[in-house]
């Protein structure tokens, strides 16, 4: 068996002791965790050499355009990280080429694979418990069609502010922040790096996610960004002491970027667009983001609605309505306990009397099969991703 570590020390160097060691075993382990060994990986450069990020990016070989880097180097736990995608390019000679370039620049260290985050033992019993979620859906830019490919379609500047808000909300002094790469492996990052990585994942993937592990509070805070412009901030577990959790999520929802917001709500379901109800046409609603700022799939105890939603309401006497800006309103039940006092699992719903009364109050803003028929929409667009 060949030695899993290979030291490149034959090329001329700016320093006599500058060596770059390639840890093939570590690189292979990381590739298996991230992509099942199918080509996607995160390289980790561990070095004590003083390195400027701009110089490090200049050393990525690009003479023939064949080096499989996806983006540039960025700071991460334990060193410098570089995402690579090498499905159609032999990776070994390319990594040797990179190591030679680093070596010639006088950089000493080890080129290995980033080590995925291992869930702490204390978090495992609570990961699958019921949770409460603040769900916000944004209006995509007009140049995009419904679900037009993977990635965020609501604008780069808005995404940057959304990610900043979400990461800042999830992170406390005691929390360990992690971001999922390709939804296959999580890696620990500091706040600035986590923001950059989550933005990149949101721009290129159908789903991007992050989790903050807070052992002191025995709590997980989850983040998710989905195509075309859906976001989620969640708290697990949904404990019996529900008031502080709901207050926190309501504040997080109200202080999120509100421009381009179509609808938002605090719900127990991970995808409230897919709520199961006989008279709700979730296939049509989910597939037509242009409907989100006019109709709601389901009343909740707390939601942010537009003036177009409220124009269709029947009777909101049992709801508190607070104007947030020119077009948006915070609408919440005067009595929140029927909605949030009991943790609800995936298939649970509040009491039928509560939801039936709420649907009657919300009137024609609740999206149904009849709504779809009246709008002349009978099926999702052909390019919709389900």
C-alpha cells in the first residue's frame, strides 16, 4: 500500500524548510463524508506560515483552466479551506500541482481534507423532538421563472442581509455554529466564515442549512434557505415553557429584512406550503410564488401578511393587527395558547375548532382548490421542481 502522506520538497523554494505534505487519507475521508467520494470535497491547508488570502488565491493553478476549485480559499477551523469539484478531472495530479505552487511560494504545512463536525452526544436526544419555526417567504426577482433552477432567486443584496440576520440570531456566545455542505456533511465555522459559506450554498443549492449547538441551554437553532426564496429559523425542543420561545421567534421574524417579503408565519411544520388539508391545493400554491403575497395556505397564531392578504379577510376582530411598513402587517391571535402551548409533531395540528374559526376569519385569503380554479391555474408549471 502506498504511503497516504506525500511530501513535495523537490521544487525550488523561497525557504529551505518549506514543505507541503499531502495527506491523501484525510482528503479521501473528507470526500466520502461530503459527496460519497464522487468528486466534491473541501481541502484544508494547515500551515503556520504567514499567508495573505489574496496571495493564497493567486497560487491556485489556473494555466489550463482545469483545476477543480469551486470559488476561492476562505478561513475556516484549523486553517484555510477550498471547495473543489473534480467529477471529470483526475484530482491527484491537480492537488500535487497545487502543493507544488504552495511550496514554491515558501508555504509549509499539510494539505488535507476538512474534518466534518460530529454531533455532540448531548444533542442527539433532542434533534428529532418537535420544534417551532419562523418561516419567511420572499418575492423573487422578475427575471426568474417559478423555481427556475437551484439557488436563491430574490437578489444577492437581499440574500446577504437575510443570511447576516439568520446567523446573528442563531449564534450565542456558547453556541457552536455549523454549516452543511451539499446537505451531506456539517463543518464548524466562526460567524463571518459561516455567513460566507451559507450564502454560497444558498446561491448554488436548492437547500442550504446551518445549525447552532448550544449545550448550556440544551437547545439547537436551525437555519434553512430553500429555492426560490424561502427561509426558516427554528428552535428545538419546543418546550412546555413556550412563551419565551415564541416571543424570540416573533422578534426574529419582525427584525428580519422585510423588503420583498411575501408572507411569514410561526408554525410547527418544516414546510408550511405543503400543509395537508383536503381543500388546500398545495401543489398549485407551492409552485406559484407570485401568489404568496395575496393568499395564505394556512392561518397560524402569528403571521406577517400584506395589505393584499388583508383585503380578502372576512373578520379579524379576534386578531391583533400591527402595521410594520407600508405593505406589511403583523397579525396574531389575541389568545396564542391554543396555537403554541402544546408542542406539535410533524403531522399534528392545533385543535380543529381553532383552525376552523381562523379559516373563517381569514376568508378568501386562504388558498383552496376553488381559488386555483377561479384563477385558471390547474397544474404547476412544467419546469417546477417538486
